[in-house]
């Protein structure tokens, strides 16, 4: 047991989204990772109606540490797409929710170039001004490395550079600390967990499926994926039942 383990009194779902936009044509790679703007808005409204509060990773901290208890859901976005700003932000603001978007510091204003090799459509990422706009609207930025690299195929020195610059470049841009990290592709080993701790990250999220239960390592937090096909009844199952807990990989 480590001192960085969670102590929450009830399971906490940490939702993960990617693109909030209409899905590309049928047959397009990773089409499941697009959630339509209308569907996202309905999900946020439903959370509010059910008595949940959507929180950023920083907002979630007192609950993960067991200092507070309540109906809360973490909301995270991977990669930092501009469509998060355009389509997710209005719905979050409308419900009074906060969220964390994991940005790739070296690719701000460019596209998801790491996906080119597998044929995924190139989509605009938020630029520096838009990142600041996201934060000024009450949302949070976390780090997703500098270039969205696969940590397990890099040597330790390369990983340290990617993780360090992914943090410090965003801190320089925002003028405030960046406390939260997300492992690109969900790929990592114990040495990367140690590195995240050494660099001062308070949390790190993974692609392991499940809600967060007590005694979970804060630097290996599981999440609940929300996909294009996630209907509202399934959305409720994911956050309020053991539906996702049984799907751990």
C-alpha cells in the first residue's frame, strides 16, 4: 500500500472522451471515439438530473482522498481537440461542470499526427489561445506528453524528456502548475508510474476500464469510456453500477 492510494467511500467513475463531433463515414477507423455534440449535451444534462456533479481531476481530489463524499463523476478528454472547446465546453458550462483535457504540448494548433499511420482523419487540436480559453472558462488542462508518444517503445531518457516537457511547456503557457497526466495509448510500465510521481504529477489516468475504488494508485487510475454507441441507459449503467468494473483489462 502506498500513501498515494485513493480512499474514496464510494466508487467514482472517471469518464473519458476523445472527439465531441459528428462521426466520420461508416467504416472509418476508430469511429467509436466520436461522440456527437447533442449526445454529449444530453449526457451532461442527465448527470445533473440524476444529482451528479461533473468534476475535473483537481476537483475530484477531495473525493478520491476520502475527505469528501458525494455523487461525483470525473470528466476527462484525451488529446485536446478543438471540437472539445467548440462542442463540449458549452454543455459543461451549462451544467456547472468542470473537466480535464489532456493536451499534447508540442502539437498545439496542429492535428493528431500520431494517428496518420492508421488512417484516422486529421482533426485540429486546440492552439495556445484556445487552451487558455478552455482554462479561463473554468476547465482544466492536463498533460498527454509532448508528442503523444508510446512510452513503452522509448528508452527511459526519451520518456523523461517527453513527460517533463509535456508538463513544463503547458505550465509555461498557462502560468500555473499542471498536476495531472494521462498515459498515451494507455501504454505504460511501472517505471513510467515512478517517473510520473517524480515529476510531481498528482494523478495519472489509464485506459484500464472500471470505476475508481478505494485503494487505487492515484497514478494508475482506471476510467470509463464513453463511445459513439453509448446510449443513455448504458451511460447510466457505466456510472452507477458494476457494468464497467467487470470489464477491466
